[in-house]
C-alpha cells in the first residue's frame, strides 16, 4: 500500500467535512500542526453533551519512554496496512474536543493504548484482528488535521480539534462487526479525552443515527453474502 491510500482517505474525509458547514464556535486561535480539513462557520453550535455524558474526565498520562517506543521501523511500520488498496465504502465518525479546547498528542496516545489500538502503517492508529494483524485494520484513527498522521517525534506539540475514525469496507471482519468494534472504541476515547462523538455530518451521534448505520451495514453484508448463497446452475 502506498501513501496514496491515506491521501484518498483524507480526501474522502475532507469531502464529508466540507459537505456540511462545520463550526467550532468560540474556539480561540492558537498554534496548530498543519491546516484543518474544515473551516469554522459562525452560525453553528457545538452539540450538546447530555446529562449523562462525560460526567467525569479520566486521568491520562504519557510516559516519555513511550515516545521512542512508538517510533516505527521495519515490520512495525506495516501494522495496519491493507492487503488490498481497493474499497467500496467508508463509514466515518469523529471524536471532537469541546468548544475552546483541543486534544493533546500525549493524551491521544494513552487513550489509544487504553482502548487497544495499535500505532502503525501511515503513522495512524489501527484496530487489528487479534492474532492476525496481517489481515489489515478493522478500522483506523487519524488526525483530523492534515496530513492526518501522528508525528511521534513531535507528539508533545501536537494539538487537534478532532480525531477521525474510519471503517474502510470491505474489512477483515463483516461491516457490522467492524462498526460494533469502532463505536465503543470511539465512545471510550471520547470519555478519556473529555470529548464528544459525532456522526459524519458532525452532529451528535444519537441512537436513531446509530440504528440507521447498523441497518445500512447489515444490508451491505447481505449484499456481499448474496452471491455465495445463490444455488449453482446445472
């Protein structure tokens, strides 16, 4: 897999982002790593957190030794690489910081490790199939700020307003299984970083939208299985 694969992912994510006028209202200007994939718009409010969401911020710390350990080389740089660059569907959700806040690199690394993600190919995080990493990523987590990766050599300086979670189909598991792994991971990382989970349109991800995505992915799985279920013609 070449760098083109991540560029294609970023382009698709950017397309989703630019299709809706996203606002990070009240966000102060500060030094950022790279350029955001979306612009602020003054007429959009941050989604509400709800009474039960994120009542307690989790403590996350980053051991400086992890910085050097996460530097990729050799076989490790291939972790999360797709065997086949082709894909026909991407399901994306986001974990965004609250208005006026950003996520910091060391906190992201710790949250990723606590949720079982592996730092690997293209310098992003991946959920791999247990004991079968060669099958490629179930889903991946990128930085919403271009170029989309996490530079471990400068991780302490990294700040980002959001993380992009994307399930690229076909995956090494069924589409629905991939979703049922990605959503809890995004939810947990949101709790650890004191953020909020958003859908592809940057609205708060609610039950109705979750159910709709599940139905879409069930249909996708059925369509892929259908040719295998057709009887042979004699």
